[in-house]
């Protein structure tokens, strides 16, 4: 029994790595613009289907399709920004409606192009077992994208803290008017945050395709998962996203092991509600922070 | 590079916040902007800094059209401002606040200049403190001035920087502002309710009431004006009668 629990803990932590990849973009955009992009999951899914097409049609390894997936999702993300930035009044509320609508459009686009069938990778390497100490089992893809999740979270955190545009982005997130009067062009920082969110969603999509099965309805589940992680972390907190993602991952896998796989998604929602009741600003949150 | 406002009017719905305001501020001069609450002082600052677009009139700072220009270009044009309620970039440290202002407002990176500003404002010991949580009110006010200074302005607009400070804090801040004008060679517009501060700091004083300029002259002359006393201090009416 204890071995099963340890294995669940390990698998949950690995899943947390790629959950973080999915949630980082949503967190970044909320931190910068106070916009919750409800089309985020669909953008991740779009990248997953591009990886699928690269593999199934052109025989390209999905990992090598990352540049193409990233390019497509970044373009989509910038188009979403173009629409969101046109909202002049009540941006926080109206952007929810707008991005929800964009999500529906993207889901139907995926359905139209790739049909409703479920898909998964046929590249054997991704499903090869990785065994550590004869107790911890996982696949190559899980380990690869766990490490990618860790690395990209650290890179984003470093970039926000140390680069000039990272600081500018935090400045706009802190106080838009004050930042503008200090010479920061908020539109530039907002576009940058959507580009980075698109980049992360693109990589997350390829990760998703290699570790799980995909289908067109998955988008809104991914958005919900990203949103739950973001709230759990504290809206806008980058290190919090990694911790929140791992907590969700571990809780889900523990639920599967100790209870039932049918309750997997419910676990995340229960944690979400508990955090909202007990600590509404999240585990690492202060309002509007990013970094 | 003088500031020139001509016939500036601002209406919020049916309310006239400013009506036909003319104001010229020459290089190196210090102008006090006074008036009762709701007179339009901060609205005028908002027009100059681009946060409010005037309904009528023209505003120029040197070659820069302040009516059409983008807000984030004000800093590059040489205009810096503070807010009555400090607006620190709360996710950044004190030093980072100044670094961002210098990099994006002045368009250069000069760490020694940042150290100089921190030293001038007595904030060196708080350089690595979080702007949101670790500063007393007087330090937040100093940071407000520091952010504006880091953009290397030619015109500094100070919106009630002394408000809320204790007497000793006010005195120290006023000395610092006087040094600022003298040593940093800046034109300044100072919104302040305290007559003594205006008299000591400013060569000229402009009084607004109900969005209109009702007096413009030396502080001594302005504060003797019966209309100013009536509208601003509330003491002139009886004497005038």
C-alpha cells in the first residue's frame, strides 16, 4: 500500500510539471491585464492537434513540431489580444465572455478539421518506461515534460524578475497609469505577455499530446484545470503555479489510487473551493501580482 | 522648454471641471497651484500628464503636443509627476521602481544615477525593500518623487506631496524640494494647500476655483487678493465686506 502511495506521489509530481506548463500562460495574462483567457485550454489543444498532424501526416516527431505548434498558438494568442484590447469598458468581465466565445470557435474549428475521434501518439519512445530505484514508474514523455515544466517556470520567473521587459510587465501589472507615466508602453508589455502565453501553451499542447489522449472537448477541461491551479497558486504568482500544479497532480493521483479514477477531476474542484473559502488570495497570492 | 496651456476646458458629463484655463510655466520656475478641494488642480495635472483629454484647448510642452500624444511618451518628453496618494509599483522593490523609470522614461541605464537619487531622497537603506509593504508614508512619498526624478524630467509636477506628513517630516520634505529646484535645475508645478509651503517654495502662484483661474501672481500678492481669500481660505469675505 505504501508503495502505491509513493508511486502516486511521484506520478502526481510529474503530472504537476506539465500542469504548470498549461497554467503558466493563463496566470501571466491575468497578472498583466487582469484578463482570464477562457480560450487558453483550446489554444493548448490546438497545439496538441498540430503535433498530432505533424506525426500522423508528415511522420515528424511531435517534439520537433514544437516550433510549428508554438507559431500557430502565438499567432492565435496575439489575435485574441487584438480582440481583448478593443474592449474599452469593464474589460475584466467582458473579456470573460469574449474569450469564452473564442474558445467555442476554436473547439469547433478543431472538431471540423480533425473530427471528434480521440488521438494519441504512436511514437514508442514517449511511452517507454522510466524506472527509478525500482519503485517509481513513469514514461519518458512524463519525465521530459516534467523537466520542461520546471525549466520553463524557472525561466519565466527569472525573466520577469531580471529582464527589462519582465520588470516593465510587472510594473504595468502593479499600476498601469503609474507605469505609463514612467515611460512604459503598456500595449507592448501586454502583447509580450500574450506572445509568451502562446509560446507556453504551444509547448504545453505538444506535452499533452505525448502524455495523454486528446479529443476536441478537452479544451474547456484544460482551461478549468489551468484556472484552478492559478487560483490555488494566487492569481499572478509564477512559483505558486508550480506548487499549485503539483498539489493538484498529487491530489488527483492519490484520489485515483486510494478512491476512484472517477473522482479525479472532483478532487481539484474540492481543493479549489477550499482555497476560495479559507485563503481567497491563494497560497502565494496578493492581488494582481505577477512574478 | 516651457509648458503652455491655452484655453483648456474639461467636462465630465454635465460638470465643468476646468473652463478656459491658460497657464504658462517657464524653464526653471516653480509655480504653486492652489485652490479649494474640487477646484480642478488634479484634473489640470491629469490633462498635462495625459490621463484626462481636454474637451477644448491646446497644451504643449516644448515641441510636444500634450493633447494628442500618448501618455507613455510624456516621460521621454521631460514631464514627471507624482500622485497625491502614492502609486508605487508594488510588485517591484524601491530600486526596481527607479530602474524601470530610468530605463523606459529616460531611455538609459545608469545605476550610479539611481544611487544618487536614492541617496538624495534618503532611501538608500530601503533600496531593496518591497515598495508595497515595507515603506512608511514619508518614504512612499519620497519614492513617488524618486520615480519622477529617475525619468530625468525637465518639468516636475508634485501633487500634494506633503499631505499627511507630520510637521517635522513636512519641513524635511520642503527642504528637499527646495534643493531639488536649486540643484537639479527643474521647473516645478506644486499643488499644495499649505500657504507657508507655497510662499517659501514658489516664485509664482496660480489659484483655481470652480475650474477657472482666479488669480496669478507672486504668492504674497495672490494670498492678499480678497477673492482668493474668500474662495480659498474662507477668511476674506468678512474682511472684504
